[in-house]
C-alpha cells in the first residue's frame, strides 16, 4: 500500500522539483545594471557614458602642454600650456551638468543617461551629451564685424558603450558639430563626425585608453585634422588620475573635435593630464 501511495505522489514531486528549478533559473538570469564601463567621465578627450553620481561635485583641472615638436627651445611644450578649470555636478543619477573655461573657450554642457547596460539584458549603455561653447580665439582686431553669436559652437553626441568584461570596454559616439563661424569658406558650418574609443584594464589600478574622431564632411582645404589621443588611467582611492598624449591641445569638445592641428606622424603631439577632486 505504501508503494502504491509513493507511485501516486511521484508525479507531484517531479512537478514541484521542476517549479523550484524554474525559480532558480529566474534568479540566475535576472537583470542587473553593469557598472563602470569607464572609470572616468572622459575616455581621453571623448566623453564616456559615465555620469557623476547624484549630489557629487567635481572640480577638474585639465592641463595640456604645448607641442613636443617645439623641442628644447620650447621646453618640449612646457612653455605653451593650456589649462581648463571645470566644475561638474550630478543633479541626479541620470543628469550631469558642467561648466568650464580655458584660454580658448568657455564651455557649458549636459550629459543624460538614457539606458544602462544590463547583465542578461540590454547589451549597451546609452547616454546623450550636448554642449555650447564660446570661442575666445576670435579677436575683434582681426574680425571687426564680429558679433556675439559668431563665437558660439554647438556639439551634440550620442554615446553608446559596452563593457565586454572586467578588462575591455568600447564606445561609439555619432557627433554633430555646428560652428557659427568657420575660418575656411569651403567648410560647412554643420559638421558630422564618428567618435570611437576604448579602455583596457591591464592591472588592478591601471588602464590604457584610446579615442579618435573621424570627420565626415571636412573641406579638403581645411587646416584641421582628426583627433587621436592615447592615455593611461590610474585609479587612486576612488579617484582617477589621467595622463595622455593627443594630437589636440584643445580640451573643450568643439576644440578637439573641430580644430585639431597636431599630427602624430610629425611628432606634433601634446602631453596632458586631468586632476579631479570630488566633494
């Protein structure tokens, strides 16, 4: 009789086990946010999909020396440095705003998180970035009819990144750049670029970073070139110290995206670093 009872209960036991296995599968495949595709707000020059945390205030000192091709006479770039002072604030976990100033430009921007990368879910992180710059390099002595709006430069980007594993992250950044004033009459005011970058972590606290922007409608007569930058990040107690070499001395978006003059093949490159403090 006991054997018959066990046989009758066996199907219900198997169903219960199957239900438990389904619950286990649900737990192991649950979606969770992927953290830290990039440790810093920028890859090198190019904005990353990382945003400031809500309530965090960053003070950033970004420094770019002059061109290494200046040689001994220019102290290999030390005599012709450009410095940016910048404040970045996390209004919320999905919105970061910033304001910065260099000798070249004033710059104001916002970065918006549209979608996070998820484990076993959405495969990429997506953020939108927009900035407006005020060009300081246009002198009224050279352009007596210069008006305020002629100095304005607008940048809009869609940032799409993927963290493949704990070491490798890559990003694409379709970009729209509009300059109200261009020095080359053959150059369109509205310009389009494809930015790309990546990070490879080769040690516990160290990573090597690379970014590049390909200009899609630059005039053949333009003196400017596509920016290529290579750097290393050092993570120090929750902060990141960045050191890099770039073909651009411009730090603000419009400066390095639209007005890069350096050339790696000719040694016309600029050493720089970013220091930051979070409050």
